[in-house]
C-alpha cells in the first residue's frame, strides 16, 4: 500500500514531532533540576538514579525523534517508555503525592493516567509509527 500524506497532514505531523521532542527535552532537564521531587514519586529502589537515567533517555528520545531515519522506531520505543513510567503516575495518584513540591488536585493526579495514553497515541501519530505497529506489532521495535 502506498502511503501519501497530504501537505497539511505532513505539516501537522512535523509540528507534532517537534512539540513532542521539545516536551521530552524539557522533561529530561526537569529530571536534573527537580531530581528529589521526581525521586519521591518513583516507587522503586534507587529512585534518584532511575530519575537521572530516565532523564538521559528522554534527551535521546527527543533527539532521535527529530531524526527522520529513526523517527518511527524511536516513537515505538518512546511509547513503551511511557507505559513503563506510568507506574510513577499511578503511585502519585494512589498516594496523593505532590507534583514538583505542590499538591495537585486528585483530578489532576488521576487525569495524568489516561493522558499518558493520549500522549502515546500522539507520539505514534506524529511519527507515523502506527503503520509499522499495525504491520509487525511490537516486533516493529526491533526494526
């Protein structure tokens, strides 16, 4: 099947990709400027180290998402990453933990969970990663 994006769709995908990459770059920075707050919501041992490692990962995801040859596979890996860090969002909601030092309303804490899945859908759309995902399933992570 030949896949041709309209110019409008292509522009929307490009703008979305840049916005997502910028968001993950900023999120990566926050892992180093707000380490203690992010470690507090991480329900695993070595939380501070996990925060640093995931911050570095977010920098790599941002960069590789902008590079067209790696965009689709990066989007798939980034989607998997978003599922893996969902535990921190769930932990925040269940334990009513503060977000960056401020207590968020429960609706915001619980709303972050479905928002994570909307973010994943947006990532897959922006990188046009639905096609390899439909064709190969999660085996598309391997290329």
